[in-house]
């Protein structure tokens, strides 16, 4: 899907979530995985107040976000992007509350694709990878 279309979908979701009749409802992981137990999904909680009109916590299925790049991105750029991400987690969390859950020690757990060599270099330097 084209990036602009993807961003449009996120904008549409944000608009929908802020509408007065939107509700966050509990969702079972089994609904999303068809009962097959995909390791990509975990049980999680959306804290109350995350979205307008959502006063209480909502238990739902969650999936970890992964930052990906094309293989054409240079090792130096991938290294710098990864380094800057972890050096600026406070600023990122100010922009989106979900970023408060990003932890360096968990950054390489359960990845669905191989690490970019530049990102791998950063994780080795900070002893996340041996």
C-alpha cells in the first residue's frame, strides 16, 4: 500500500477514535488469531484515558510495533536512526503515549524479520546483542 494511503488510514482511525460515539471494547486474542495462538499477539491493556471518552482500562490483543527499512538504507543511516530513537524515547513518548513501553532490553525480542546490519551494530554496542 502506498505510504500516503497508509497515513490516511491512520488519520481516519484517529478521527474515528475521537468521535463521541467511539468505544474501545475488550477483544480476545483468539478472535485475532483464529484460535491458533500466534506468538505475534499478546494480551495487553489500553490504559484508561488513552483515547477521548475512554475512561477505564480495556484489555485487548496487542502486537508489537517494529521499525523497518528497505535494504537499500545504508548501514550508517540505520545505525544512526536506531541510536537516535533510543536516545530520544522521552520526546517520542511525549508525541505518543505508547512509546512509554519501548524498552531497549526488549528491542530485539521476537523480531519477524532480520535486523538491518546498521541496527545490529547499535544493539551490539549497547550489549543488547552478544
